């Protein structure tokens, strides 16, 4: 395992009487790509600005490359930041924008020119753009210039504050792929703030979920998605279904049975139970892709729920159904791949099947 490059210890931040961050302790390893996600106002950007040196923590300690950062200004830190609005200098050329950090550091002109051209090649920007101004470039090209400016000084950590939020869907996908490749090639640590959960799942080695200025879960994307810490994380990281169940302990593990409907009790292994699941009631987490619309008899061990198609959305390679059932107060969301079920109309009666033993048990509290 690589050495840590960032070590935050009980970082808190107050803005007057408002507590934006509370006891944020997070270690980021060299070469790691970590995403900070959470609802608006959860403290993601405040923490990023503290890492960058644009804000000072109210309490706690921050170490970057084993150096305590409390008295180190932003320009002297081994970090660079790409902002949501990019903050390119409109009156400077592309060459002047990219080379700006090197000029501040008094890097010799010949080396500046060499490193700027190297960045142009890395970002797949044509060299004739060096004399252009930002307004003469497309949104994607401006994004690459901002990344080049942040990386030209070879920082140990690149901080990204939702840099692709304003791009159209196709361009965003393209730049996400390039960002992943860039991270792999450079070996620089990336810290990304994003509201796009799909983006976090695609890009990050680990995801840090924040709520109310606190870290509520930190883990690899698959664990965050399949084994969320609580109901909030489960609902925030993708669409899902929560089926209320009764819970009983047996010699072989936990037995669950739906509160509504007549289903055979199912046994869950320890890896299918949240540490926060206690007592005789809980919520069974069922992701949309884990259910299916049955065309025949259910397979052994499968639970079934009868319902009516309330709405459907075609996504090209898949179809999403929202199915009204008596077992749930809200529609059951189901994602069907391919075109096998695409002919089922709104209003049609259907039977939904899923395997409870492959689901995940959460506590019944929000």
C-alpha cells in the first residue's frame, strides 16, 4: 500500500455560528483518486479549500507530504486546484495561462516553454492554440487548458471542484475518460468534489460520503453501492428500493421476512447485514438491477411482489419500470436490460421477482 500524501486529523470549520465541518479525519494515499460526494452544503468544497489553503481550519491538523500545513500559504503547498468555473485569465493567451504558475515560481523561460508544450501534448491540444485566448476555445478545450495550468507545476495533489458540471453529457463522458487516463499516467493524487454519483463511481478508487459536515462512509465504489452504511447513503448512491422486513436471529444467521405479503423467510449471511441493523425490524435494500419481471415461475429462493406498471422509461440498452405494489408505499424501481420486457405497457399487471439472500439489510432508521 502506498504512503499517505494527505492526512487530515479532526478538521473542523466554523463560519461564525455555523459549523461546516466536524472532526474530518481522512488519509489519502499517494497516487490515489478519491471523490468527495454528498448533498449541497455538506462541507465538500469547504474541505477542498482547506486542503488547497484558501480556507483555514477552525481546529484540527492537516499534513501534506508529512508537513504540517497550518502556516503554509496556498501557493507554497504541493497542491493545485481546478475550479468549477475554471478561472482562466480571459486577457491572457493559452500559453500565458498555462505558464502562469511557472512564471510565479521563476522557472527559466526555456524550461517554461518545454513544460507548456509537454502539457499541450498531454492534453491533446494543438500547439497553434498557444496564441489563442480562452474565449476562442470550446468548453472542452478550456477544460484541458485549466487542467494543464494546474498540472504544469507538477503538484503532488490535484484538487478538482466539480470541473465538468457545466459541460454537455457527451463532452463530459469524453473528459471523464481522459481524466481517468491522465490520473493513471501521471500517478498524481486526485481529490474530486462532485454531485455526479455516476462520475464518482466511474473515476474514484475510493468514495467519501459526507452529510452535515461529517464523513458517514468511506470505501471503494462497490462497497459504497452494495454495502451502504445507512439508508441515506443507499438512497444517495443510486436509485434503490427499501422493503420493510421483520428480523429474527437463528443458529444459522439472521432470518428476514417482509412485513407485508406471505413469503418464505430468507437467511442472510453476515456480509449481507449492515453494522447499523439492530433489533427485530429492518429494511432490505434491493437495487433496481437486482429485480426482474417474471414471465414464468420464480426460481428457488426468490421472493415475488405483484404490482402494476406505473411508469416506464426507455434508456436504449435498458428499460426502467416503476411498479405500484401493495408491499411498498412508493413504486418499486426495476431496471431491465435488453429488450425482452420493453413491450410491457404502462398499466399492465406484472410480477416482480428478486433473491432476498442477495440483498442487503439496513437498520430501519433514516
